[in-house]
């Protein structure tokens, strides 16, 4: 899988958030998108995911040298971010079942194993609205990593996680990301220290 950014730029009103980004993301590699708060990290991630359009430039998604349809790119992407909400009226079990109506499980995984991975077996029938912020973040990350997608996009992945949660997040990285494109937006070293390549949004102003 490859993502080709060709002269990508995004602006709000008359201000350019970033401009002339040329880059290729490839399966089997991890990337950190860095920058100060408000620099545009989340914006560029949303452009890569297809949830925001670019103001200029082109994004090409290819798999086995075949160009993918932009309208179907969501099938190939898993994403976890603070601004992505969970359906709080659902129980954990209902949320998982709902999510996997749209995604497939990674090979060897199922609902029971995902709940075990979360360490939340006793919360399977508990409504998400009663979860702590750390538990919700764990759920977002587990759904992203356990979905059978070629790309994982993470924005501030360790937000609301304690030290034990951070170690759990790093174990997800080690177990489930080696054959995928992994892109992490962050300004916290502990969230991206393993990334092989770093891009700074400030370089594209």
C-alpha cells in the first residue's frame, strides 16, 4: 500500500495551514507528523484520511500498483483521535459489533479476544458513557488496531492514558502495525519514539 502526496496544501480562509507537501507513505513503515499545538498536524491527518479535502494538490492511494477509488478509501483506513466520538449509548459489546459491520477483524481476532485485549471483560455490557476517558481511549485504539486495514492513523494516541495505558498502547504498536502504514500526529516523544521517519508541519508553511 502507498499514499502519494503531490503538492498538497490546505488553507482556512486566506491562511495556509501547510503547503506543497510532497511525500510517499509505504506499508511496513511508521511515520510521525510533528508540530506545536495548532500547527496543523490534525488537519494534515484528516486530509490524508480523506475526511477533509486539500485546497491544492493530489493524493493517490495505491494497493498492489492499482489506484484506489477515493470514495472507498475509508475501507482501508483505521483512525483514532480525540475528536472522533464513540456512540456513548452503546454498551462496549454493542459498539464493537457496530464497528465491525463496517470493518473486518484482523486475522485471528474476534469480539471476545478484542474485549480480552482491552482488559474490559467485566465491562462488556456497560454503556460507553460510563467509561472513564482512559477506557474510551483504549477502546478507540483497540478498534483501530484490530480492524483489517492497511493504514492506521493516530492523533495524540496516548491522550488520557496513564503509564500502564501507555505501555499497553506500545504493545499494540509492536503486535499489530509491522505490515501497515502507521502515521502518528503528536508532540509527545513517548507516543512516536519508535517511528522511523518524522515530518514537521512547520517545514511546509
